[in-house]
């Protein structure tokens, strides 16, 4: 029976009522990394803790991926079915800018500084028919909590 | 101890059906040897690199099994700059008197498709379509335009100038000038960068013969001198390609530190440079690199592009051979193509694209994934 599973473990909390992105915080210098890593790229210590880094953030920069990438891109799409997608860095309250696919895929829908909300969405199916889930961000209202 | 360039060779960039990348590298070495009037047997060492066309040291099968020290260099788009740096250091140390630096490549068509595991990243990053250099460059210039008031006009003018210079260069891949409108209306690839604002992977080879400056005049009446060679990598906080996340703090890019180190070594400043080659993987990176290398303030590029200051006859001639945009980018060879062009300019042999007024100080800059820059300063 097919089910939904994460494309990669450890990037976010899911399933959850309100999924959060996960990162690591260095216990020596306090800097945050995404994805979580044991070693600190700032102070070289090997003393970090996995922490939630939030589910909302501010769009720091963006672009639109207009052509279908070659492998290793693996979305199950074909040249015919490929849909352009947004890509951006989202500034998270956890203290790091996370690169992500964006729901929005036209320049008119995107501007630097806009608030963005995390969503965990189906990306493709594996050979067993399972839905592989990934993280994306979508534009949201300032007041949306 | 000073280091001289006594020979330069190029196998034209572009597409060469039926000719391996290795053979293009060999052709470049033979051209450089002939230019210097020396033989392969005289080479005490070689540093060389290629991304997709095999190990550079396989060149000995083409050029002769002389037993020389041959070291393969691989440093992304900065491979050429890194090879030259290694050779410069080898001669500077006094260990060798003469050697060759070579780069060549032959890439499949279309954008590069890097493998996450080669860069210490898990597969999901590539699978979900985040691992593209084109995306990164688009996002970097998008933020830069926002922060420094650069408009699309400047991006278009970079490409316009590149293809104009390419039209004056018989060894360029793209020798047809494009109008402002053709560039402005070309397909959007990754907003804000359009088709003609990106360079394409290509083929070609480039080689240089270096020697101890004390003996340079035995081979040529006009040796050129490498006053500085510097390679630097990224710091924590610099915004670089293939990064699933960025730190909140902002640090100087590796280009800034490599450039400062090179100017310090050479004992001159940006105002002393007469001709320069800056990594122009796309229009946006050239704009950013103008400031990162110290040739203007952030934001000043808009005016510099509009006023024509960066044209061959301007006060700051950039990418006089058409740069990566008009030459394409065979990764292993690209950085050495820049040096080749600066040498032609300093010798006064650049033909229709010669910078007027007998330039005597040249500057080259390469930038590669995932955040490595190489800078060279060359003088007459």
C-alpha cells in the first residue's frame, strides 16, 4: 500500500500538526546550519544540537527555474510536463537562510522581503508507489500565523 | 626571483567535432612552445587541468614521455588560475627554471549538472532541482541589484559589449555582435538572467610557458612578468554556489580577498591596471566582480556600463576578447584564456581589439564553485 514518506530524513519535522524546518546549532559559537551537521562551519567545533529553525521566514532572494534540469534532477516530470518553479533563500527565525523550492513561479508573484510559509508537499513517487515528500515555501500574509 | 611568461598558445574555443579535449590541450601546448621557441623536452614541470576531458597528465602521450613532473589540478572554474598559481610558486621557489601550464576541456551541451556527493551534499539537493549554477548566479545578482540599485540595463550592456568584443576576436566561439534589443528580448532562463547573459560550456585549450625571469630574454625580446598570483576560498558568510543554506552574517567574497592579496603582492592598485579580464559566467557576475576586484564601488557599475568606460577604448577595458560570454567556458582552459588575452594585449598583438595606448599592466580574475577565486597581475 502506498504511503507518504520524506524524500530525505532530518530536513524537517513531519508528519506534524505544524511542521518545522530542522537545522543544527553549534553549542560553542551559536551559529546555525541547514541541513543539520555535526561540525561547525563557522568555528570548527564538533559540538552541535539539532534544533527547529521555524516554519515561516522572509524571502532574501529568488529566481525562477525556467528549463528542466538534467539529472540528478529527479521529479518524475518529462520535458512535456515540466513546470517552471521558483527557487529562493528564506531567512528563518532560527538564524540561517534556507534554500528552497517556492510555490510561486512567476516574477510578478515574488519580491525580496515578502513573508513565506513552509509546506511539506508530494514531490514524486518512488518505485513502490510511495509519495516522496519535500519542503517548499509559499507566499503568505503578514498576519498569517 | 621573478616569474616570466615567454610563450602563449590557444586552441580556439567553441565546438570541435571529432577532436578530443586532450588533443585541444596538446595543440595549445604546441602553440605555446612554438611561440616561445622552446621544445617540450625543455619543460621541467607541468601543471594542468580539465573537468570533463580526462587527466591532464595524459598529455605526455601526445607530447612526449620526457619524465617531467606533471601535476593534475582541479579547482572548478578556477582550475586555470590555480594551475598558474602552482607554476608561479614552483618557479618563485627556485625549484624550477621553466615549465608549462595547460588547461583544456570538452563539455557536453547544456548547463553543467553537478553531482551533490562530489560537493559534500546529500542527493535530495540535486533531485529537487536546487543544484544549478545558473540558479545561483541569478539569485546572487537578484539580491545584488536590490541592494545596490543595478538595473537590467547594466546586465544587457555587459552582454552587448561581450559579443561586440567577440566579433573582433578571430578565436572567439561567438563572433557575431548582438544588438541591445536581441539581448533584452532573448529567452528568460533564470530571472533576471536571459539566454544571451549566460556563457555556455564549450571546448578549447590554452597553455603558457613560464620561466625564471633571469633567463627570459634568451627566448624573447618581450617577456611579460607575473607580478602576483593569488588563490583564495570562501569565508563563513560569503554567498556561494551549491549552498543549501547561507549564514546571516555577510563576509567578503573570496574574490575580494584574492584581489587584495594580489594587489598587495604586486604593490599596485586597481587604478594602475590598463586591461582586465573578469569572470563573466553571466552578465551579473561580471557586474559583481567589477566591484569585488576593487575597480569600482558597489552600485557604480550602472553608470560605468552606460558611459562605455568598460569598452576597449574606455578607461577600464573589460573582457576585451569577449570573455566567457563570447568564448564559452571549457572549464579547464577558461582561466588561462584570460591570461592569453592579457598577454596579447600587453604585447600589442591583439589586432582589431587592441586596447590603445600601449597597455603595460593586465589583470585576470577567475571564480569557481563552490567559492574559489584566482587573480593574476601581469606586466610588461
